[in-house]
C-alpha cells in the first residue's frame, strides 16, 4: 500500500517535472536568452528559529531549496544527507556563497525551532524554515510541490506526509535555474551548485 502510493507519487512527480521542463523549453524557444524557470517559485518570507528569512535577501547567493518534514521516515533523510555531502565537496569560498533552505510542508508539527534543529543535524549551514500552514502552502504551490497528509492507523505518529522530492536550485539572480531530482549523488549536487555559482 505504501509502496504503490510512493510509486504513484513518483509518477506524478515525473509528469510534473517533465511538464515543467517541456513548458520551460517552449518558453525558451521564444525567448532564447531566458535561462532556468523564471515562472516557477519566486520570492517568499518564512520563519527560521533565528527570525524571518526572505529569499530576496539572498540575491548573489545560490540557494538550493528542498521541501520536506522532520518526521519523514526516509525520503528527506536521503535528500538531506546527499545535500549535506554535496556541500562538503565545495570549497570554503564556494560554500560561503551557497545558502541551502529546507522548508517544512508539515508546519503543524514542525515549528521553526524543531525544523532548525533537524536540518543542522545534517549540515550546520542549512536553514530550516516553517510558518503558518497557509504561508507554507503558498510557497509550495509556487514550486508545484505536491504534498498530502496520509493518516497512519497503526502508529503513534498519527500521520505522515507524502511529498515530492526535488531540489530547486535558485541562481544568484533569484531565478530557479536547475531542478535536481531525487536520488542525485552528492557529486552531481555539487556540480550543479558550482555551475550556478559560475553562471
Ligand atoms: Ni520527506
């Protein structure tokens, strides 16, 4: 049951990313100089445990963004481990120009303190963000992030969240330039971040 659901979700994800890719490609053909996904994502402000964080304040940095939740049994752990390992492949100078963000799509359980503590376990440079369900949903929707609360009958956790697993790499100009798909190795993540730093 869980597996079939995950497969369905992966299928949906693939369809969405292909859709975004094709659509962006079509946009690209009429505007050949436009790089990345200018109509995906966009500026937002959410809460970290050290105060509000606004994407517009991070211009000049490369900002990989991942959406997940701290109770996630596996997918987020894999992704955050890979992001962390990718960050560790960067030089100190490169790392100082990269600001990874993790946005909780489960703000009912993930307050800024909890999500901050969670992501720092993977890498001290990652900022964990949360907010009201409404605020988080708006940001997720702008990124076409699919997420859904799933009731768990036999668990004291109560529910889990199915969610898409894409790293959105925002370039120095604030525009998303690359989507990194689930399962990308740390080397691949580091390569994409370097390209964004050079671009
Ligand atoms: Ni997850």
